[in-house]
């Protein structure tokens, strides 16, 4: 039985400064140590609950954050970017999925590093008419492969917002509660370890009782993206399936969430490059 764990950084405990988020940031080594610890506690708990393989998708920034020198033999690490269906690549074939260090969607009030995929590019994303977080889109990918999401740990705002609303069966573990985009309170790592171990146990029990549901998007999928700049929408609409709605907003339809995700990634990469081009050349 395989578990799949997608790990982001902004929703991890104590991550409060921009310096935590970039590989050259002055607090980055602290951030990756915390991310590694939290992830391994969950992997160990899953192994104790009967999962003989734990796939871990390092899913923040360049996606090479988790320290890999001392991993148990049942752990596999997915590293590096770009990759198709970015934060949830390789989820097919897993029995259950867990998301760690997840954060609230772009535009959320008082939520650390609120964003959706790319804070330098995206104002908001709607999927089938609903404002979507990374959690929701990644859970739809899991659902496409009939994998239930059983636990989400991260910013309290995300947990009470998208997770409670769209996936009430999911075990929710708050790792931080935010005062602002750059300030939050977290319990000690000791308490977090206990909370995570207990929550993994409850999540796996629910899963074994068949109470973990599959979250599915309806198909075809309509994706609307509002960019932060008109030049980004100028680039996005070069793709024939993309329709321009207004200066900064585009919409497209895809056959399923996998196709929708791949197009989203392409548009984000194109928009980011367009913005960079204008700044530096
Ligand atoms: Zn991230």
C-alpha cells in the first residue's frame, strides 16, 4: 500500500519571512530543516499504520528542499521542476494522499504567503466557477486517479476555508495561525509531532473504514485566470484555446483536470517569463 505526500513550504510552522522561501535566503536552511522533520514524522506515522511505500513530492519553488541524506528505506522522493502536474506528479497508483505545509489561496486575508501557484503572476484562479486554492486543484488531480486526500496540514486559514468546505472528511492539522501575510503563531515542534502522529492514525482509520471520499471536478473543466499584469494575459492568449475576457483575465476549457493543470503550468511559466523579460531586457 502506497501513500503519496505532497509537501509545500509556506504553510509549515515558523515560516514567516521571505528569507525562508528562497534557496539563497538567510533563513532557508532553517526552513528546509523544519520541512524535512515534519515530512519525516508523517512518513514514519504512515509506515506504522501499514503503508509500505511513501512517495514524497517536494513541491515548493525549485522543489529540491527536503534534505535527503537520511531517509528510511520505504521513502521515495520526487524532486525538481518543471514537471507535469507539478505538486502532485506521480500520484496515480497511491492508495491515499496527504498534503503538508499547504497555504491559503491568493487573496485570503491574514494568511501567511497567501498565493495560488505563483504570487508574482496570479491574482486568482477559478476552476469551474469556484475560486481555487492549490489544495483544491491538487485534490482534483488526486480525485482524477481515484486517490482520496486523507490529511492536510498547514495554515489554519486554508484548513477552515477550502479544506473544510470541499473535503470535510479530511483530517486537518493546523501548523500555524496567521496574523498577517508575514506573521503567524505556531505551537512547538513537539506538539506538532504529536498532533500529526495522532491525525495520521485517525486519517488512516477513516480511510480503512471507507470514509475518505474522492474529490472530483466536473468535466470538461473551465479555468479562469486573472493575472497581475496585462502583458501576462497578452502572452497567454497566444495559445489558441485561450480566450481573453478583459485586460488581465483569460479563460480556457480542458477535457479533464490533468489537461487543465498542464495548460495552467504552461501559462504560468509563460507569464512569469514575460514579466521577467520586461524587467531585465
Ligand atoms: Zn510553496
